[in-house]
C-alpha cells in the first residue's frame, strides 16, 4: 500500500485518467502511453523552472556577497562594500610619448624606461594628460609665457631642470644674502643629480592649471590661484603615481604641492623634498624668463625664500584670526578667543592646536612636544612673534613679563546671569588700537566680560616697572553667567571636565594656612630666586608651626622642590589640570597629567614615604592627585 500522500495522489490521479481515457478510446495501452508522455513532460517542465529559479537565486546571492565584501585601494581599505573611487583619473590621450632626439629630456626618458620604468610611466602619463589639453596656454593672460602652450612650457621647464641639476648642490635653505635659514635635517644628505623624481616633478609642476582654468564668455580665467596644490591632487588621481614606491610618491606629492608656497611645507618634509623643490623653482624662473617674463625672478623672490620660524608663525596666526568666527564666534570648534574693550583674549590651548593644524604638524601641539619646563615651543614662538609686533600684553599691575611668561588666568562673567562664571587657565592677551589689529577696532564685544586677570607664573617672574593702571584689561563687571566657551575646567554641558577634589568631612591640618606665610625679614631678603624662595618658604612654614605635638620639621629635598616649582610654573594652557580647594587649603593636581612626567621616580617615592603634612598623594574614587598646600606653592 502506498503511504506517501503525494505519491498516492499521483497514482490516484494517473489511474483515474487512465480509466477514463481507456473507456473513451477503447484503447487502454494507447491512453496509458499518452498519459505517461504528458506526465513526463510536466515533470521535465517543473525541473527546468526550478533549475532556472535556483540558478538566478545563486547568481544574485553571489553578487550580493561580492558587493558587501571589503575592498582595498591605494592604501585605504573598507570592511564592507566597494571603496569609492572619487572623480577618477584626469583625461588623457593614450599613446602619446616623447620623441627620441638629442635633448637631455629625451635621453633621460629613453634610459628611464629601462632603469626606472615606474617613473618613466608616470612621466608618460603627464605627457598624455597635457596632450589632451594641448591648446591650453601656459598663462591665462594674452602674451603670458610668450603665448606658448602649457604643454610646451612644461617640457621647457623639464629640460632646464635637467640642465641645472648637473651642477646643483643643496646644503639647506638660504636667504638671498646667503645666510642659512633652514639647515639640513640629515647632516649626511647629498643632493642626487640623477634622482629620477627630478624630471617627473618638473613635467608635472603646472599640470594643475588644467583644472584651474575656465572659459568664461570666450575669455580664459584662472578661477583658482593654488594650481600647485591642484597639481598634487591630479597626480594623486593618476594610477601611475601609485606604482612608485611610497617614499618617492610622498616626496613627489609634497614637492609639487608646495613649490608656490614653500613656507607651508610640513616640518617633516625631507631634505630631498626641499632640494628638488628649490631646483624646480630655479628652473621655472629661468624657463619663464626665457619665454618672455623678465620680471619672473622678482615675482618669485618672496616665494623662493623660506621665512624664519617666527615669520611663518606670524603668517599662519594672521590667517587664523582673520577667519570668520575665530573671535566671538558661535562655533566652539572654530572660536579661539573673545574681544572685549581694547583687548583680544586668546585661549592658549585652542590657539596652539589651530596653528599646529594649519602648519600641517598637529604633533607640535601635543604633550610629547613640550619643552623641559612644560611649555610648548609653538606657543613660545607665537608669543615671541606677538611681542616683536608690539601687540602682546605683558605689563600687568606694575610688573613687566617676558614673552615666555606673559600668560594670564582670566575669569569671565556675564552681566545677564549672576549664577555662573568661567576661568580660562591660560590666556594670551593682545592690545588693540594699532594698525596690526585694526580690523578688530570696530569688532563687537563679546557678551562675556573679563572680571579678573592674574599672571599664571610667579610674581617673581615679572620685573617692576611704572605702568598706568588704566591699561589693565581686567574690569569689574556685573553678575556672572554660564560660560559660552568650553575650557579645561568646564565641559560643553556645564559640568566639570575634571573630577572634583575629595572633600574630607574633617580636614586634618597641621599648621595654619595663611595668605602671607610667616617668614622672617632675613629669609625674605634671600628670596630673590623663585626656586630658592619656594624651598625657604616650605622650611619656614614648618619651623613656625605652633603645635607642640607636631613631629620635627621635614626638610624637603631640593629635587622635589624643583619638581614642584616646574609643576607650579606649568599651570597654563591646560598643561596641568588642577583644582584649588579653599575648604582644606590644598591644591589638587591630577597625577596622570604632566605631574608624572615632571617628577622622577625618586621624587615620587620620597613624597609617598616622607609623610609630609603639606605634600602628599591622595586618591579619590575617580582619580589620583598630587596634593600640595597652597602656602607651599606661594612664593
């Protein structure tokens, strides 16, 4: 008996129709034969349909898996999907190559195809891109470069570059009078006149003009003035560029992208980049002069001469503060300070990071780039440049501070809200009312008003001078408000960005914390040097304690004194996050900040084992602090 219901149904249907057909035709075997043929045809059609559906489904699944699979291209990778390719490589005319003749460029090309095939292929790609735009002039103005096409100008510069390279030497960037401005990074570097990058760089140096020109009403206009940067972008889109080894590719792109503004070349650029770029500039000057631009050398004079560090910092800084929203702006990411009254208040930390980013060297603003005293070299150079310009506010309350010490802690209040104020730990103050910052004379004031200005460094860092009290930037204002600027003390939502210091219910004190420590006149006479004064002050504080139950005074080692002095001098720009707790008279300094870097293991071990009542380590639930009495840090 048939148990499978499907098979049973097939048998029943087939048998029924066989009986019907047999009775109707009176030919049982002929009817059965026809039924079998019909049944077989139906089964075959079903199998074909099923196979087609399965094949289409399989192909679709494979395509889906292929589309979501990660891909890689030119050093970039994506874990899912196809990596975008951008706008694609520049247009070109394939098959274009350099004719074989007796010129230096042609001879180099024939040799390079055998010795440096990747460089020769990229050179050939540049030829083909220029050939696609063979009628484009070398200059957008009539008669510029003698009216020759851009293609011919590139070939001319490449030929002159190879000629100059035969006798070229490079020992660092020099000014017009010959003085060395930027020395060699590697004292052992020697210019290689056979460097295969030289003719490739020369051929590609103006290729960006192709995408910087535009035909407007029949007149050719150069709508972008940074064709050297565009040249680098076009080379980066050319496949042959990515067949060079990484070092050659990086050096080529740096040189071609900065030869019109060498002062913006990143500080990590190699001596090779600067050498071949200076060679290109000299060759372009000579070729352009021969093409009919006699004043090209004068036009190149400022571009070819690298500025000093302070000059470069000043250029970047002026561009930075001229940017919309940098002063009093609503966007916290772009705002670096406030204008109020006759002063600009620039936040050191944000200014430092913005300048480092603009210079292409963001590491210069990070902790790893600090100097030994905890300050940042990039900030020091900026403040020196500001002092040279005569706009740095450095005389405060009768004392003159050097550019290195002219940082201030400023408290801002808002008259509309009496409930909040904000203190920015490191501020660079600039004086208005001069031609350098005249653009800000009519700039609206910020709603936040500075109500308190204090020097960040010890008063001993300033020299007494006669000053007009009316020049002080701080002024008393109305009630305070929630700050509009994010600082190291306040986060964007108004909460504290640093953990609050532990608040003991019964603070244990040994000795009295006073604003003016008890020090004899003899000791005061010895306190000229900040380091010595700090050590004497701690000793005097110990000796003048009144409690008879106290142990003998603990003499603080000089190394610990120096470490504390360095830390105290670094309460600027967020270099050290600290919290002044008036309830127990201690200053709480985050141990995981610069403290760990500015103390030796021996200094930390002494603090942990000496049990000094005014210098210790404490740990809260969220952070560890170096805790120092306020009287100890005052000097």
